[in-house]
């Protein structure tokens, strides 16, 4: 394989990754805890969009704090999986190290 072909493939992959990043900004994931008493919505880039708290969760501050943390963890786990799936699709299954930037 010659260097020109490798560079072209790297550029194509970089373009796919840039498109994936733009798409992730528009996608949303919801995390919940306490049987849905707390729900958080994040973008695919991790930005918090919405918080929904059921009335019954407001009576116990410590429990509410724990539920918020758990809902965020749930949303973050779902977001990470969504990003990993998108990355795998964009790179054709090629496993790139986290933080890897193209071109070299």
C-alpha cells in the first residue's frame, strides 16, 4: 500500500469522524434513577439538556442528591455506548485509541 493511498484513507476517516461528531451534537440520551423519579437528558456530546424530578423525590434531599448522581451515571453510560457505536461505525470497526486524532 503506498503512502498516498494511506493518507487518502486517513482523510476519509477524518471526514467520517467529523460528521459523526456533528451528528452526536443532535442526538440525546436519557438516564433515570429511582424508578424514573429523576430523569436527565444529555446530548451525545455530554451537555445536560433537561432535568425532570418527580414531586415525591423532593421530600428527601439526600436521596434526591443520590438519585441525580445515579441518573447522570445512567445517562453517561448510555452516551458512552452511543459514542462507541458511532465510532465503530465511522471507522469501519477499526479500534482507535481514545483521543486518537487524524491525520497523524
